[in-house]
């Protein structure tokens, strides 16, 4: 069974190393990220759930772990995550069922850790 806390730590360490090495490019990407998830017409939780759905559909495991954690931090429930995965499956087909399963297992682990 995957330890998603460990996977998240690894992704975060890799991102820290990457962005420390990429200078202006890394800083610009983080600026795009921060601006994109700022509340506007949609709240931040909805935007992070959207990012999670896209991560499942394009099969980015590191993105899935980060966005699941982010969505839960913003108050997303298991049901909201499941509905997000449903949309990703609709858009991404069969492969999204595999990555959707990973996203749900990740969410279940992080939600269990909160208790």
C-alpha cells in the first residue's frame, strides 16, 4: 500500500529542489499557481478540486497527491473528491479509473490522518 504522506514529502522535496534551481522560471510558475487558485468567481477549494480532476485525467500522480492534500486543507470532503474523480473519469476514460483510484486512496489516507 502506498504511503501518500511519504509520496507527498518526496514530491515537495523534489519541487523545492527544482524551483531553487530554475530561478525566474520556477518563481513565475509558482506565481501562476498562486494567482490561479486565489478566490474569485470560484472559491479556492473548487479551483483545487478542478486541478485534482485534471491531474487524474492526465495521469500525474505527483499532482494528484498535492491537489488531494490541498483540497482537504481547504475543507473538501470525501464526497466532493469522489465527484471530482467522477468528472475526471468522464473526461479521461479508463486510465482515469486507475488514477482516480489512487486519488481516492490518497484522500482516504489523508482524511484518516486528520482524525
